[in-house]
C-alpha cells in the first residue's frame, strides 16, 4: 500500500509561482508590494486605500472542535481553490499560526493535504516576523510601565492593580504567574505579574482591528495598563508609549501575501485566538481582499459559538462588513465524539452516535441563522466514513432545509471542493443576506453577556463571581460599557465545561473576571477555567521536529 504523504511533504514538493505573478492575479504591480524572501510579500496599505469594496464575503466556521479534527482551515483553503478552478476571482483571508500550537498539539494553521497555503514551513514558523513585532511592542509597554514605577511613579500607579501582562508566543505554563522586580533597588519595584500567549495579547487584537497606521496608534494609546490608588485608569498614552510601539508595528501592519498549493492568492495576517480573543484575521487584510477580488473566503477560530459569534459581533460591527454566506464545517468522526463515541473507535461505523452528535451541528446552524446569514454545511469526508453515517448528516441537514455538500479537499485539492463551491455560489446568487449582530452594543455589559449565553450557548443563565461584578463596575467607570463583549471560554463545548459535548442543556455560564481591551474596543469576560497562557502536553509536537543534513525540515505535520 502506498504511503500517504504528510502535509509538509506535499508542501515541499509544490512548485511555487513567483509572488509577483500571484499579485498580478489581483491586479497588482511590483510597486504594490514588498517582497519578503521567496514566495512571500507584504502589500502596501495604499492598495486598500485607493480602491473601493467590490467582493462578497464568505465566512468558514465549524462545529465545536474535537480530538478527531474537523479541518476548518483546510476547507477554507480548498473552497478558495475550488472557486478559482471554476473561473472566479476568489481570494483567501486567514490568520497566521502561533508557535505555541505549532510546537504543542494543535498543529499549524496553513491547511492540510492538497488544500494548503505555501511556503508552509515559513508560514508555520517565523513567517514575516509579525508575531515577533507584536510581542516586542507589547513588552516595550511592559518595560515602560515598570520603569515608570522604578523612576518615582509620577502617575500614582497602584502596583497591586496593574493589569498589563507580558507576552511570549509559546505555550509555557511556568509563566502564568510570576514575580518581577526582585534583586534589590536596581531590580525595580517587586510585584506580581503574568504572561499571556501572543495571540491573547491586546496588541494582537488591536492589530487585527486597526484600519490604518493612524488608527493603530490611536488604539494603542487607549490601552489600559492599570489603575491609580484612587482607581482611575492609566493608559499607554499616559506612559507616552504609543509612538514607539507604532514604530515597532509599522511593517507588521502590512498584510502578507502568499499562495495556495494551486497558486491562488492568500492573504495571511494576524492571529488572535478564538477561545480568548476574537479569532479573526485582520480587518486590513479582509478589506484589501474585498477591493481586489470578487469573492473573499475567510475563517474564524474554533466553533461557531466562539469564532463566528465574535466575527459577526466584533469584527463585522467594527469594520462595517456585510458577510453574505457562511460555511459550517463538520466531520462524521467529530460528530461521533459529540454523540458519545470513544476516540479510539472512530473508524468503527456507528450511525446512532453520529445522529446523537448531530445536535451540535444543528445548534450551530440555528445560531448562524440568527445573524441573518445563509449557511451551508461542508461535510469533510474521511475514508473511514460509512455511507450510513454520511446519510445521517445529509438527511438531518435536508430535514432542516440546510444545504450540505461533501468535501474532499484534503485528498483532491480544489477539485474536491467543487460541490461546496457550487453551493456557496448558489447562496451568493440567491436572496441577499440580512446580516445583523445578535445584540446592541449600547446595552449594559450584563445584558450583552446574557444574550450571548442564552441565544448562542443556550445557557439557562449567567453566574458572576463578586470579583467579576466589581470588574464590570470598573468597566462602566472606564466608559467601556457600550463596547462589544468578547467571551473567553473553552472551545470544546457550548458551555464553559469542556466535558459537556454535543448540545448540552440545563447549565449556566460562570463569569469569573471581566477585563478591558480598550485599544481593541471591547471588554473580555472570562468564563470557567479558560487560561490565557496554555501549557505543552505530555508529548509536544516539537519533539518530532528537526532539520536534516540537507537542510530539509522534517516532522512539521
């Protein structure tokens, strides 16, 4: 039996088009981009600023992720490849991978099989240095803050009420809680501190939502780093930090252009996590693509109750985007897990468990409909799927009047996404979407959380710790009560309990903290035991990676 090539082997055997040719497909010349080595470029901001929107926006989202894998990024890439094979001017917009998941257990974010973006090794590793710039700008603000304390603390910062952490783009549980400023007088002011992973940094959220250089600097200035002794907010502008931070981020703000395995254009920019932050690629990349292509395919992190909700309620609201269609990715294997199957028995046909797990998919479909966006289901097919299991999903969708299409892009690239592409085109050519956010941002914070909890998670209510209620009062005092809410919770369940799979009922959402993301323009409500600094697993993916004597990378998926 022939050995199935790995993702990296497929990517390494690909023949890349010159990046100038990829840019030319979007009507761009050499003056419109800055090359970054072979196969990569950064698009200049005036590409976006000098053109009008013309494209239709399609969101790819998914059911709650499981250990079985769903392939959301793979479907996103494959759908774009399929649309281009059918003669449509389509462009891809996705996030940049984080080194934490790359070296941990989740893997990269460049797609898989024959539906990938390339150069895959570069994209999954240092890429164009955007994450490093974001980490540097974040930690510059941390350094300026601690230096201000050391130099006399003219602002009257309360060292017990500093909320600005440090950041690193790596899973490292040892940095969740630390003490800084040790070593005597010259070591600074001792205090407790912590790290967050770079995709959870507010700088990442700011970069993702900024519309240009001036907007970026204005957002950076609004960042709240802590409070004074009389509980007044202290911002980055009070530390005079925004100018230097903008300098570090000016090149990172430019969206990155690469290509799919089939040579089509892909804009890959920013990477906020969907379970902590808002889980979408940058507004600048999306806006640029909407000005250069007729159809723009993008994705949002994790399940639709997180990524899609935040895409609709935060990104689309902020950038005044009008999504025209949504694709919900599911697999038989994942639905079996949601239906109670053992993860070691996924290759064994079990239509009954698929049917029980279908409730997870059905709830996501209903939720997307609440935003006024037509949806179709992309059923990502595995060779172990039985006809009976596939039929359960297809019939369940048809009974609910939802389009469903089989997807085989991992094995066949764009050809394997033809059915999904045709269904997307039917949605785009049908009645226009009537997009609307699920809540009015002017509502009180508790009401916005309650709407998300009841309408999207299907919770019976919301519990707040005393600390969370005090934090909400502070958000009101800071003038952040009329901003969107970004809920940070586990991605594995509609609830804040990762063990409650399927479509759980009879639970409440437990909010333990609320903190400002004033530069990004929202507040974050932390549910359950979600952490902003992940840890590595027992067997990190990094252990299998290396580079051979011929310079070829091995073990990277």
